C-alpha cells in the first residue's frame, strides 16, 4: 500500500496504515479514537454497506410489488382490425369504474390489434393462446373469422338468463370450421350464438373509429375473468 500518496481522512502516521486491512485487529480498532473509527469505517466499509442496503431495499420492493401486493389484470378487452381505438387507457378507466374495481393496482387491459398485420396478429394470437383474453370487439367479418377458429364462447351458455333475454334480438351466430393441413374444410360446426351486435353502443360511438356496418361483441372461450367480463358486457350494452 502506498501510504505516502494515499488520500485518507486518517493521519499518515496512524498505526492502522502500517499493515493491510485484513491484519488490523479488533483490539487496535477498539483502541482508536471514535473519529478515527468512523473514518476507518468510511474508507473501507461505507460503499459496501450502502450497496447492501440498496440491494436489500430492492429485494423488499420486488417482493412487495410482485408477491405481497402485486398489480393485477382483472379484465382484458381486444379490439380487432376495423374497430380502431386510440384512447385505450381512458376506456379502461371507464370500465374499471363501471364494474366497480376499487383496488388501485388492479387494471383493465384494453388493446387494439390489426389482424391483417403479421406482427400485431402474432401478438393477438399469443395472448389468445395463453388464455389471457376476456372480451373481443370487432367487425362482423372479423367476428366470423374468430368464430371459425373456435375462439369464442357460446353466449347462451355464458350469459345469465336475464342478460340473455335482454340481448336476444341482437345475438349473432357463427360456426367453427375445421380444416386440414392444406386448408381444405373438413367439417363445419353448428351455428351458435357467439356474438352480440353492439353497433349502437354508446362506448362504440365514443371511442371507436370504424367503417364497418356492424360491430360485434364476443367473449373468449372460457374467459379468465368471467365475472368482470359479464359486468363489462353490460357496459357495452349501454346506448
């Protein structure tokens, strides 16, 4: 150790510098004046101590936000292709208030996917494949595509009897289509009520830009947040 040129708050003649840090004994530290003890700690341990405290604080924060009090996606709504929505956060906040979600860290995920774009369609199919999707809003043409792929829930089975009766005149049917590896149709499923026509919905008029003649609301097969999805269907039925 170059004691002569070493920058330190201890005096150059301090006996503590006559040996390496590892050879300084507890007895020697004990006998140092308080000021020199503090200076020694600052020179050799302060940075490490600060680093340990910062690491501990980070670990505690991560545990709190991810385990003890994590944010939670309580509903996911996907708008597809010709139902463009830019104010996704605003609609999410409005739905959250409507269905009565009080916990601040819970959120409603509202997203737009253009299924004609490869990357956006891939992102959409990823969340669908992971079963992280509750409701879908799309044009009638896109609704038929979604029904053909078998992604939608039968409204007759999903909706409470009161809601089903309320929307009975607005229900839209589709069917599942199975194909072989060449794309040839091998079977066509029964016509089922997979969607609700919400063209006149106040939310659609307020938030959605579209050239489609009809806008359809449908639910993903086995929506992960079923209760909130049912409440949000009522939100979209407002005119």
